C-alpha cells in the first residue's frame, strides 16, 4: 500500500513530533555526575566574593573574582567539590561548591523593567527596575516570575530576567 497526500503529511508530522519529544527528554535527563542534579541549572553566589578558577582545584589559577552576593550563575559542569559556572555574559570557570547557594535569583536584563502587582501587563506597576538589579525569584510560571527586591515584591515578565530558563516553571 502506498501512502499519499494528507496521510503522508500526518505521518511525517507525527514522526517529527516524536523525534522532538525524544530529543527534549534526552536533554531533560542530563544529570551532573556528582550531584545527580540537572545540568545546566541556575544557582546564586552565596558570598560577597568568589574566586573563579581555571580548573577544579585550589592549584589552578584564579581567572575572575565574582563580587556580587546573590549573583545568578549557571552550573554547566561538576567535578568533585567544584562546579563549572558561567555568568550572564558567558564568563566563568570553576567555583568551590561551598560558595554557591540553591536560592534562585535573577538579573534584570531590560532597563526599567516593570514590576507588576499581578502577572498581567494591565496590572498596576509596583516599580521599575534598572538593568543589572539582582532580584530573588520566588516562583515562575510560563511567562511570568514572582520576585522580591529590597522590600518590594511583584511579577516580572520572564524574558526580562536572566537566571531562569524560558521553559522553566516552578513554585
């Protein structure tokens, strides 16, 4: 039997969707060899200062020093007590795990990004945040994140933040 027309297109569509699902689940299953936590994942800098080394040990040269407590970082690798991280600009290296926190923070990317009272662009604005401000992320929905910053709380459009993946949802 020969498949033609709409049936052929439907078969191709189903095959494509299945291939995408398989690729997506393979990426979602990538786990760190030390912690078994997802890679990549976001964390924050626990201290006011954190040395970023060229390799995963104290004998490796310090290439950078992160100096903003709460700065969001993305873990992209693990080795023993060391985590390979990068910042918003892609700069990074190896940091000792004791300098990192699982507390979620985000970096405001859009200058004068609105902080809304509700997850709705028609809601009243609680504040406008400058690019570079670090916020604590409480929860994220598909398009919105609830954040806290210096006594203020509200909802931000997720695309205005670095420190959360576009497809990430959590509470």
